[in-house]
C-alpha cells in the first residue's frame, strides 16, 4: 500500500463506531466460503474491514506479531477466546488491532507534517527536510517496535511512506528506503546516532 492509500488525513475514521463495525464484519459471511468471517480467518476479517473503510484498514493484518520481541507494530491484543463469549472476544481483539493501526498511521502523519516541504520549497530544501526527518522517524519506529526481529520492515515502510509524502514516487521511495535500511540497520539492534546520521545523509543526498 502507498501512503495515499493509508494517509489518515484523507480517510475519515470514527473510533467510537469501530466496535460496531468490527462486530458486523466478524459476523458477516466470508465471500469465498460463506462462513462467518470470525470462523474463517483474520485475513477474512481484515478484508472485510478494508471493504468498509478502505484499503488502509487491511494494514493491521501484516503489522501483528504478538511475540514481545517480534519487532512488529502491534505486539499485544486481547485473546480471541472460545465458547459462548467468542464473538465478543473477537470484536475486542480486532477492534484493538484496528485502533492500534489507526493510531500508528496518525502518529506517522503528524511527524510527516513536521517535515513536509511547502509548495514553494525548492529541491535542495526538500532534500534537507528529508535528511532531518530520518532521525525522529527512526526513533519513533524503534520506540514502537522495540527494535525486535522484524523492525526493519516497519522502518522501511515508514521511510517509504514519508518519502512518498514529500513527492517522491512510490517505486523510487521504496527502493531508496529499502537500500538505506538494508545497508545501515540490523535486526535486534537500535541504531545509534552515527548510524542514523549516515542513513539521513544517504536519503538527503538522493537526487542531488
């Protein structure tokens, strides 16, 4: 998904209505099997939420790993539960996933806005803004993921989306972000200021 797909400033969302929406999706029939989505799979529920809200609402599905050292954006959810209260437990679980994902997107959007090039900013200033944005963005990802096993994926995604928000094409942004993350960062390791500084220089120097 691109930043345009998930940008919360262009995709309205009422968190108060989320539990009712999730309950409806969990109870609704899966398009492939006809079974209630809650009995089908988390993927089916994610697809149902995306049908209701837009593709951004599918993103939590790939952002969940409940192992504490997973490095995922979402590492804690209510248990699914079994028996007569299963539906209520599922609603709590998937509402939590959706709200955590939405909160993450809103955090990113807020940070992106701090380093957004204005309409009259030239290419050189845009590159400087991109370089300065790297440190706070990487810090945000590290704080959210704990720099666990798979944090590099979350970091590359966040950098890609930021670069897209500054006007870079999705393909170019993804290639640059992946290159920086692969060469500069490591799983299980929170990068120090020197490493983050190098990453910022690479991104800021791109296209110069």
